[in-house]
C-alpha cells in the first residue's frame, strides 16, 4: 500500500498539469483556461460540478503561470467586493496590497482568483466572447477553491467573493419548478450560451468601472449584453427538456446565481442604476435561490439597476410607471414632454434625450428575465412591482409594429412572451 501511494505521488510530480476533465487524484499542478497553479507538493485535487478546481488543504501554491508582473495578472484570495481590486493597475481602484504573493499557503475556506492580463487594452484574443467591447485589460480569470475534504461529486463551487463558502449540490435542485413549456420558436444557440456561462463572471467592483474588470474570455463587459444572456438563458431553462439537453446550461446558470449572491454578501451596493450598466444580476440569484430553496437568495437585498430605474409616477403621455437613468430625481425625464428634455433641470450632456436613449437600450434586455420570473411565480421574491409593470408597458407600446421583435429581445423571447405572458400575473 505504501509503495502504491509513493508511486502515485511520484507520477503526480512528473505528470503534466491536471485538467478539468480528469478524475480527482493527487497532482503537482492544475491548469484551466491557460492558467496553471503549481503546488509545493502533490495535493488531492478535483473539480466542482461547473468544472472549476478544488484542492484539499492547507496547501502551498508555489507559483502561478503566466507569472504575475507588477500591476499585471494579479491573484487575490477571497476578493472583497467594493471599490478596490488587485488584478491589474489599468482598472480603477487598484490596490497592490490585495495581491497574493507566491509561494502562498491556501487554507480551507479560501478561494484563489487568478487572472491573466493582456499586453494592450483593446486587442481581442481568439477566445474573446461575443459582445465584448474589449474595454478592460484582463484576458481571463479562474478560481481555485481550497477545501478541508473532497466535496460531493455534484457540488457547486462556493462563491469566489468574500469569506462565506457554502456548499450547494446539483442534487438539491428543485427541477419541478422549471416547468415543461413547449418552445413556440427555435431555441437560441445553446452551445453559445453554455460558453457565455462557462468561466467565472468577475463582477465584484463598484459601479460602472466594474465593466473594465470583466475578462474578455469570460463574459461581455456591458450590461446590455449581460442582460440579454440572462434573459435568453433564463427562458431556455423553462422549456420542456426530456433529454436533459439543458443540463450544462442549468448548472452554469445556477453557479452564476451563487456567485452573484456571494458578491452581495460582501457588498450589496455595487450594481447601481447607471444608464446601460448593471442589469441582469438579480434574476440569476433569485433563480438559484428558488431551485436551491435558499431563503437568502430568494429574498436578496442589494442594489439592482432594474429596480432603481423603474418607479410609479405620472408620465407626460399618461404613463403610470416610468423609467429613469439613475436615482437622482433631477435626471428623471418621462414626466416631461420631449420639448423639455434639454435645459433645466438637466445638466450637461446627461439630458432627457440621452436618458431616453438608455431607456430604449435597456428595454429589450428586460423582457425575457421579467417573463422568466413570472413563469416561476417569483414576482413576490423580486419584490419590486414597478419593474414588471414597466416591462408590460414597454411591450404594449408600438406592439403593432414589426420592430416589436427587436423590442422583445429577439425572436425566441418575443415568441415566449406572446405564448405565455397572458397566462401569468
């Protein structure tokens, strides 16, 4: 027995880095998406349900590759949400004191987030996701989670952000809540949406500069594209799926909700209303909470753009629920006729006409997630009726025009709305 263990350890030392599709075993290093962690001694490693690595610790991470450089390719342990980050000094709020130094002792209950920076901002990589405008300097980010013992085979990765590391399991999912809706139109590209959700969404920075922290190969950088993904994926998961073709998408969407909830537990005032930023974070949390029957997620309290941008009031055309660019009352515009969308009370370029532009930018992205929430009877958990009433208003406006398909967020969302909205409160 002793010889077998020694042989396994010796093989681990000379083997190439373990990849995410390998069975759990001792390994001297693991690699994911071009980033490799090397241990001082072979450690038992494996993967969570979403494919991210765990390692039994305490363990010493001897090095990470590509190697970090001053102000580039930083790694952070249990990164806090807020106004500081330690990944790259070309992103707002850079704080070198947050960066991990190697060799690093990683202890159970700690998540190591490692990033790889690009040399020049604006350049696309071969794996850059669709909808990325390449405003930020990070190519990708990966998460290594240290555990006390090997987790269940169907465990979700715990949140990467903050100190709390709860373990949830795929076997816990309330699949009966998903329903069995007949799709009234072809589904969007499933593989594309699986790819959108494959890697960790690095989304724990305060306000619009967080856009710069979104890695090119992990996620789009702008709220519009993020919310389109959430809307389409949220509805795709509610159609009848006897062959379980949506299983990968389901696991990755729930993982996103777990991560976003973890971020709110570190700082719940990040995703403020600001033009086209920050929509699309609430529904994954609620969805995960419903399927995992987790009260904290089902009743999450945080700043969400959709809620801050919708309110009840009297519009210039008789609208009863209105939209605003942010929570500053001086920026509200829909109670005024278009002739008054410039000048007082507006200041500078952020006038009523600009706000109206952002209203039409957000509208199509909200339809799918609002419908998904209704279909799962989650309006009470969302706990902001103005959002749902505003989406109804948005869809009722100019409904007779062919452009309504675009207003809905695309053919699939439009068809789902036409087929199922009328039956839900």
